[in-house]
């Protein structure tokens, strides 16, 4: 309803006039006056609108046109060439080699039938493969049974249209009624049908058509679909010559990842894998990468170094604006040329890595069957104890058929009981807590606590001091430290072992200081930490003190022995050495990894106490005074004369199957470092080793010599001889 804008004025005039009802109103004059006012107002409003329109059309035309284009524009991004990875000496471990990829971007208003025809033509004249490599590098089918069902359904329902009832015969009467009533969604109905369809028996030719159409249908709609990675020169040439016959198909220069030793590299699992363009972003990290502007089909690192340093390796994406030509075909227009990823230099020495792998394989190959039948894994790490740089790391496994294969990631994922190699930490704990002093002599003889079995060292040693306790690997000496630490005192067949609350926590806190039982911080994903023993019964502090209770990884042992070797600094182990600009001959440094000291042993006597442990380790190799060497002397290098400090370990295990015990086994371990220099300034080692051989033999009598001693001896001899 129209409201009189002059109503208030009219009422006011009448209120002030005593003769208001006697006056005769000149309505024509009043209306004429008001009409003029309204006309003026309308003209002013239209003038303002006209000026504003002129401003939009003439003054700000380009600005608003750009905003409209930006709002409605479609963009496409492509990953640049991924950065290369080198070992410490410049050997290429991973690189991106030039390749060609065929993409598909649907033309405007193209129909489903036209796309099916295109897919068939592409298969007939260019071709696709029905196999692909999975994340493990194994050839698998490029199209799954479920995808075959999906595409067969689409082929018959939307293309041939030869299924009259759209497969409704696969539904029960109740399900069909529920679908008609809306009680079942379209997606639920579709999934019911697909689940009841048999896998279609189609020939390879039709499988390829299904695969190609499936790739053409990839989501999201506004991105190029990867149809064929690693296209051959002939395929690219054919598409270029017959491009008009394949609307929407284009080829572009691309790259393919290549690894050292033709992808059969012993460092491959350290380097990791990247996803393919058809795999795209991993589901568990999709939101994260999409938030960073990644495309869904972009290749990213999914394991190892490739995943850990994705930000450095990936580079800056190439981006294009997409427009359409007069035929409705997509056209790429350069927007941002992007930038290739940075290069990485790792601390690994690939020659040393190859030597380690050779020695491990030889060792496992010569220990098989019979009492070695449970020996199916072997681990090794070589590290610079001053910087934490990993020089080599390897773990090998044996399948039931005897095949041996390498997966170096086991060094920081798999944990086992370490045995006597932990005794240096136990000795340091006893000294630091004041339950023993440097030079304290204890009697190494069989001991029996009330209600327990006899506990003893492998050999009875009699009176020994702290250094010899390490050199000869005295179980009894370490047990006495644990008992004293718990607030007790050993009495032969006396009272049951007493321990104060918090003893387990106190002991483990010392092992943690050296890197045992905590993450080492290695720059690889998903590091393991081992596990603690099942219960905290009184007697368990003794097996804990000699490495027979908690489990540790080989990487933890490497950090542990490094802490001993470098004077008490727990250094983070790492593989990354530096990041450099691409094509700079690794000289333009973007980032260089600095030594990261995670923690330091505290106290006024750290040097003295660690010195006792170090001397004990050297005594294990060459003997001390009247005590003969307990570790095999082969760990010393006879060629260079380099001396090592070392400690062996033996852990006991039980093998069960379906709850039934089968055998008792023994595991061998060893840690070492070198060179060992016995002077007041302490040692200045440059390399440390950790070796784990779980379940190496069944306990049947006299055990073999420690298998890890031979491994460390051969590797250390190679390392120091190479330096000469």
C-alpha cells in the first residue's frame, strides 16, 4: 500500500487552523507541487545511478573485469621436477628423469557417450597398460574387481543402454519398495546392486576401455586427469599428429622418479616412495595437503626421506589458467612457471652401506637351518658419535623360502632384548648414585636370593673392580649395583629381595639418559621406542640391569654407544646433511643440519665415570691385567692399527607357537666405537656401531662366538682401511 509522504505535513496544517474545515483546498495546485518534488527526487536518484554505472563501465572496468575473471576462472597446477637426493660423497641416490604424461580435460558439453567413444579410440590407437606398480614396487592390476563392476555397470546402463531395468532385478521386493519410497538413498541402492553383481568376464581390450574411461572420470572435475604416465615417444608423437581426433587429450613434459642402482637399491626403503598421479594424495593426509594448495592427483612422499622432507623436495607448483576455445576445448595459459624442488645431501655413505649389506647377507647366508632356523633378522647401524650423522643402516630379513631381503627401516622400528651391552649404563648409574665408587671391588660368584634360582655370570670371576666388570661382562656385579640401588643388600639365601618404590623408574631414567627406551629423534617417520617388561616384580630389577627385560631398537643402541663415546652427549641421529639449490652443484646451501644435542649427562664426575665404562669396553677387546679379552679381538683393524672399544651382549628368548613353547634361543648384540684413545683428554672417536642378531641360535650347549663381533670387525676394518 502506498503511503502519502506528505501526510504528516497535512495533519499539522489542519491542527493549526481554526477554520480548517471551512477552507476549500486547491487540490490541483497541491498535487502539481508534489509531483514536481517527486520528479526532482527521481531525477537525482537516476543521475546518481547513471554516474555509478559510468564509473563501473568506464573508470573501473578493468578492475571489475579482473575480479570477475578471477572469481570464475579455472586453474590447473602441475608438480615441478622433484629435487634430487645425494649421499655424502655426491653419489645420486634419487633423481627426477624427464618423461611425458598424457592428460585429459573434458571439453564443454561433452556427453557420456562421446567420452566412451573417446576411451575406446584412445585404447585402439594409443593404448594403456592393465598393470601398475603399487607402493612396494610390485606389479599389480591397474583396475580392481570393484572398479570393473562400476565401469561395467556404467557401460551397460549409460552407454549401451541395454539393461532395461537398470539391474533392479538384483534387489529384493522389499529393497525395491524402500528405494521407491525414498527409504534407501541412491548411493545405498547402487552399492547393493554392485555388491551382488558378479565380476564381469570381459576381455583385456574391454578392460582397457573401462580403465581409460575410469581415469577420465577421476575427481575433481576441474582438474586434468592423468591417463598415461611415462608415455613413449611413439605414443606422444601419434597424439600430437592426431590431436584433433582426441579432443581433451594433451601431453606434457613431466618427470619420473629414479633411484640408485635401477630402483633395486639397498637404500631404497630409507629414501622411501612417492605416490603416483593416479594415487594422488594419501587419504590420511589429504586435508593437510589440500590446505597447502596441493592438487588431489599430486605426487607426494609417502614414506622415508621422500615423506620426511616433502616440503624441500616438492618445489613450487606450475600453475595455469584454463580457458576454452571456440570448440569448447580447454586451453592452458601460463600463470606461474613454478620452481623445481631443492636437492638433499644425506649423511649416508653408499659405499659403506653396500659393504654393510654385503656382510649382513653373507653372515645370514652362512647361518641357516638346524640351530639357526629361527635366525630370520639382522640389524646394523654405523653413526658418527660426535654429530649423529648416520653413515650406514641396514636390516635384513629371511623369508620361509630362504630368500633374504633388505629393509633398513627395521633399525628404528623393530625392538629386541639387548643383553649385556646395557651394562655401561648400569655401571654409570651405580657410580652416579654413589652405591659404588670408582675401583669398587665386588665378588663375582654364584648368588641366590631367597626363593629364587641361582644367579651367576657366564664364568665365575671372583674379585673384580668396575672396569673389569665391564670387560668380562659380570652379571653378578651389575646385580649387586641394582640391589644396592634398590636400598637392599645381598645376603646369600637371606631374605627375599627388597626394593624401594621408584627403583624401576630411577633405573629406566638412567637408561633414557643414554637413549635407551626413548625416541632417538631420527629424521624418519614412525620411529619405534621398544617396550618395557611386563611386570615390576622385585626380582625383575636384576634382569633389567643386565638387558634381559626391556627391549630396544638398534638405533637406540647406536645413540647409546655414541653417548658413551662422545663424553655424555645424547646426540640426535639424522640422515639429512644439507639442502641446496637445484643446479648449484650442491654448493648454494639453503639449510644445513646442525648437531642437535638432545640432553647431556649432568654432574661433576661424568668424565671420570664414563671413563671407567670406556676402559671396560676397551678391556673387553684386549683384556685388562690378569683378565683375558671377553670380546673377540677381531674388531681391531690389523691393517690400520685402529683400536676399538666394544661390548658384546647375549639375550635369552623363548619361541612359542599356538601357546606352546618350542625352543629357547639366544640373541647376540654388540656396540663398539673407534678409534679408542686412552689418555687424560678422553677418546675422540669418529664412528660407532650397533649390531642386533635376534634368535641367532637355539640354546643347545656351548654357543657360537658372538656373530655381531665378526660383522662389526669386518665393517670397521673396511671403513678405516678406506680412509688410509
